[in-house]
């Protein structure tokens, strides 16, 4: 127990240090927390008072819910793999491997960073949506409870996948290229910026396999009126289904990520680090 507390304490301290460093890096902080808000402001100002077809709900409301959902995915499947790949390249992971309990503490620190970024991004977009697009706050106590459990469970279900991706990526430069294309495909088939029922049935079935569709539907259920149910699968918010799918992905990620991360840590060595640095120097030349 004392060993676990010690590792957790080290991980939390390291995570707080990483967050403090991020806060001092204004450009990166802008990208992480305000980039999506800037795009949202432009989109909502462009579409004006357009309504979702067949409903009295402004399309801007759908965009706000969609950007909140996308922020979770973006943090877990783009930012986290980049962080892992970068810190493997610069020797951080190798140094942590040499410290007793270093790798578990390292993972705890990354979990703290990703959780803070994802929740911070969601809060910024929620407040921004209220101010800019007039989006309602979550509907009462039940709405807030739904918003929080969907957000947290969505984060837990996707973060291990991001860690697994970061563990197998060859380097940080390829992280975005390898992740962005499938992520763009998921954004389309998950219907987070338009009614999912507008998709062909085959694409809708594909989207239902992945967590993004269900995260977005859960966020919509917390923010949007029931008049939007006509645009949802089966005309329902499907909370039990959302819970089941996200829990299934959480279990899958928990089984997949740890062995990949352990393998990544075992493979790190001084010779590998020196070889990567030499390759980088040659590319710069």
C-alpha cells in the first residue's frame, strides 16, 4: 500500500509539473483549449439561425455538442499519442524506466494531464456555446449528471486506445498523419455535426461500433431538447446503450494498452535513443 501511495504521489506531482509547463507555453495552451472554440465561433456565426431539419432546434446547438464530443476524442487520440511518442524520442520514458515505480508514475501523470485537458476543453466549449450560440446549459440536475458521466466514461473508454496508439507509433512526427485519417472517417460516420439518421444505414451501423457516436449522443441528450429525438437512432437517447458501449470499449482498452505500453518501455534503451537522435540530426542536415 505504501508503495502504491508513493507511486501515485510521484505521478500526481509529475502531472502537475507537466500541466504547469503547459500553462507557461501559451501557444500550445491556446491550441489545446481554445483552438476548437475559435472554429466553433466561426461556424456558428456563419450558419446563423439555421435549424436542424425537421426540428425547431438551431443547428449551432448541434455543433456545440459535437465539438465537446470531438474534444474528448482529439485529446485522447491525437494529443496523448503525440505526448507518448515525443517523450519516448527525447529519452523521458527511458529515464522513468530507471526509477523504481517510474513507469506506473509516468502513466498516472499522463492520465492527469489528459483528463485535465479534456475536461478543460469541454468546459471552455460549453461556456463558449452558451455565450456565443445561446446553447442551453445541461437540463437540470439530471442533465448535469448525464453530461458528467458521459464525459468521464467517454474519456476513460478512449484514453487507453490513445495510449495504445502512442505505444506503437514509430515517432511523434507520424502521430498526426497516422491518426487523423481514421479519425476524420469516424467524425463522418458518427454523425456528430449533423443528424446521424441522415447517414446511409451501412455507415450508421459502422459508426455505432465506435465510442465517438455514443459520446456525442450522450452529450446531446444532456444539452438538447427532446424535440431532437426525431433525429436520433430509434428516436431515443439510448442511455443504457451508451453506457454499455462505452464500458465495453473501456474494458477493451484496459486489456490492449498495458501490454503495449510495457513492451514499449522494455524496448527503450540508450542505443535506440542515440540511433533516433542521429537519424534526426541527419534529417535536419
